[in-house]
C-alpha cells in the first residue's frame, strides 16, 4: 500500500549505456572474440552457397580461420583451416572448389573432404615412429562443431558447445512466443534472391543496439515507417513477445513503395500475414520475417571499429528461378540498412571522445537494450 510517507517506486526514465571504450578498445574486442564469438554458435554460411562436393568457404570466427566444406557424401563439415604438419594455413582463398582433396600449399600434405589425412609426400606408407600406421584421423584436420538450421551452417569453436536448441532456437522462441512460429516460413527451402555485403566502420555492438530499438525509426527510416506506421511511435515492436508490426492500411506489400510483393509463403499463417517480425539471435544474426520473403543479416566483426554485414533476401525457389523482379522489396530493406549503418558509422567516432567516456543514456523505449549490456558483462566480466 502506498502512503504519503512511502512514495511509489518510479523507474528511472534514463538509464546509462556502456562507456565509450567498450566500442573502441582492442582489449575488449579480444575478450569478445575469446568469450563470445569463439564460445557461441556463429552463423557462418548459407548452406546452398556450398551446393556441390568440394566447394569450400573460409570464415573468420573470433581469432580462428574456419574452413567449411561440402563432402562427397553431401555433408557439410567445418575444420580449423590449419595444416597439421607444420601449421600452414591450408586454404588461402576465401572460397573455391576442389575435386577430391584439400592440399596444403607448403609441403603438400593432403586431406580428404572429411578431414582425414590421405597423403603426405615421401611417406607412402604413413608410418609413425614405432612403425605403426599413422592414425589418419588423429593427424587429420581439427573438426569444428557444425549445425544446419534455417538453411545456414552455424559453427561453434567451444570444446563443449552450448545447446543449439536453447541458445539459437531459444532466441527465436523467446521473441515469437512459440517454438514453431518460424516453421511456416520454411526458411531452409528459400533461395537467395539478392545478397548485399556492407562494410561498416562501426563496432558490432552499435549495430546490435541499433537493430534492437526503433526510437530512431521516425527520424531516419521514412520509407519503413510508411509501410509500418506503428514504428513511427518509436516503440520497438521487436520487444513485445509474439508481436509483429502491422502493415499500414494502404500498404499492399513489404516493398519500397508499398506496392504488392509476391504470394504469401505457403506456410505463413493468416495471423502472421501483413506483419513484420524482427528477431535478434545473439551475437551476430538478425532475422526479419515478412509474409513473402525473409531478410537475413549475418555480422562478421573484423575489429573494434569495423564489421562486415552480409544481408540475404530470401524468396521461394519459383520467384528466383523465374527471374521475377525482386528490386522493390530489396530496395526497402537495403535503404533501411544504409540508413542504419550510416547512423552507426556516425556514432563510432564519438565512442573515443571524452564526451562519451561514461557513455550516454537509454530512454524508456530503449530500456530493453540494457539487457544486452548485462549479457555482455556476464560474458566478458566487469569492464566498466
Ligand atoms: Fe602443410 Fe607442411 S605445413 S604440408
Ligand atoms: Fe533502423
């Protein structure tokens, strides 16, 4: 009961952000590499980018170079991109295709697509010092855990990876309010209609924080707020469990001019129709669901002040195979991306200013971002 002597507890309107050095110090970025990117599930490649046996892609995960390769049995596997002989980087190209084997360019040790050592020059019988056959697995490439979900390969460098179900799938369930709500979009069956790679001169956390709030929407996203009028209120629809922002009454599709898009994805339910859902899967993935396509962001933090963002626009195989015009739907979120990344780049230099030494503040519509900050503290310790 509230009496005149005990005033009601009022939540503060403004709560502090992280201090600026969280976004600039190499020491903190190194901690994030070790304790976040090398410990959690990291979304590495679209599985269909490695459609054929022998296709490989090299991905930087934290401080490690990871090789993802399609085997002759059709399986995707991930390995540390390091030769077991004397440690040369095995594949130096970012991506490519081999016929049967991966061959080290230094002394030509050769590995199968399953990672086993298959040949080493002048060691025809491959015997160890006791004359026994060399264990081709023990001297094979070091495997990295890999899971495929939503049509992407996710890798984890941890010795004991966290539960994929709890961490990755759990983030989607937490946002949509149901473990099956994403299934109808059948994201694994969709095809990449467009990919744009953005090289953003900003810390990865600024990009996450920006994605988590919509306080900026009315200011910098005129096209998006036209399609989703409730975003003009500055409330982040992505905060409320199960809520998708509704298209405006005059809007036909999620396109740059609100004109009609494509047919609704077959499994999307009527209550998901004409709605936009944004999902953050920490640390580096954003998934945007609309009725006729998916916009899927993967971040690759390169340094404290540089992040590569790969954004895929995914459509039904028919739309892509028939060469239908995706430009109006691509243009909407491409513009949103450019507006967001420009804002992040404008913020990055201020992170090393004395004006931001103690950070800034979160207004009520941004308060949920403090959960992200608490999570960072839990991951890498108290760096305040
Ligand atoms: Fe690879 Fe020698 S370092 S074969
Ligand atoms: Fe935005």
